[in-house]
C-alpha cells in the first residue's frame, strides 16, 4: 500500500489560503485530472506509471482537492485516482462530474436525463471506491431536458446521502440562480484564466455569493502571449514562469477561486505548485488586470 508523506516536500507544499466547500476545507490550488488520460481525453494514458506518480506526488505536495469527471477517458481518470490514492487521505476532496457522454476523442455531448445522471453517480461511487461523492458537478446543462429536472435529481442525490455537495460547470449567472432555487450550489466551474475572462460575470457573482469558482484551463497555454508586455514584466520581476504567474494571479484575485491546473508530468506538477508560494504585489496584479481587460 502506498504510504503518504509530506515530510520531505515542505518547500513545494502549497501555502495558499484555504476554502470551504460545504463542510470540506481544501487548499485553493488543486489538481485537474483530465490530462492523465490518453490523447483527446480518450483511453488510457501513454505512461500509466507516470500518471500514478503524478497523482501520488500531488498529495505529497500538499494538494487535497482533485477534480475529475466520468467523461475523462471516459472513466479512466476516476479509475486511476482510485488505483493511486485509495484508501484516500482523510483530508482529500475528490470532485467528479457527469452530464457529458463521449463518442470518441474530441466528442462531448450533453446528457442530462435524471436517470442517466443517477446512473453515473452510482458508477462514479463504484469507480472511486466511495460511499458518498464529495462534490458532484453537473458537467453541462442539457438543453433537451428541463433544467429543473436536472437540478432536482442533484437535490435528490444529496437528500439520499449519495452526494455531499453539488457543483455546476459551463453555466451562466441566470442558470446558477435557477439551480440555487432547487439545491445549494457549492462550486461553479467555468473557462476562466489570465487570457480569457469570458466568464467574468459568473466569477463576480460567485465572489459576491461566496461560491467556490473553479477556473478550468487556468494556465491557458499558448494564449498567455495575448497579455503581452505586462506579463513579461511580471515574469522578469518575479523570476517565475508565465504559467506560475497566471496561477498566482488567479489565487490573488479572490479567495473563492480554486485553480486546478492539470498535467501528465510530475515535473510540470511541481512547477505548478510553486505558484502557491508566489505572492504578486498589488501593482503587479493591477497591471495584469488592466492588460487583460484592455485586450
């Protein structure tokens, strides 16, 4: 059995502030487990052993929030998490999602029928080896199914004790409000990063309401160049990488933000975790914010 230890990893252990999801306290820099699957988020990883090492190293580095989904693989990500980490550390929170079906690499299709969401909840419980899902997120609201039926099923799962907390993904402010009228919403997961603030309104709503905001694609690899010289200046001033600056910026803009950078490499994981120790000055944050809004 794998034995967890953090005694030799204090330098890289995330020191970012914590956030409470329902009654579960997590460190704000988490890990997104989408990239531990195969190309196109389909099938097993090219290097199974490295995927296991990544998951175990994340725990050693102090990460206690892992985000996955039934559609990653599909099923592969959840299975790897159980293989690598079960029995789980007491403070580990595993978030999973349902609501998208896969037809192949790059194929993602909404499926929000209540009976399907219930089935996927049960199967995620089995794959993860849990009696209760810590955080169960609706991956996408299915436009072909009444939204209140999808929200009602999530409430039923909470009432039955199968789910501890509920989250939403890829939603608007109006959809968050509609869901909250049916079931408490602990988190929202939308596309949001230094180079793409298309979910600005959803972020601001979550910040005002104290809802955890999980930005996916938090590093925006390849898009950071859009920010231009302000990013280059902060990189030069801090000695950090552009990705580390992007993550540190997310951690700085609001205490509700929970970045979940993902990777299939232990080296990249360790580099990402350094961002939790990077403190940007108010002037640096302001210059980055101005640059993004200007762009």
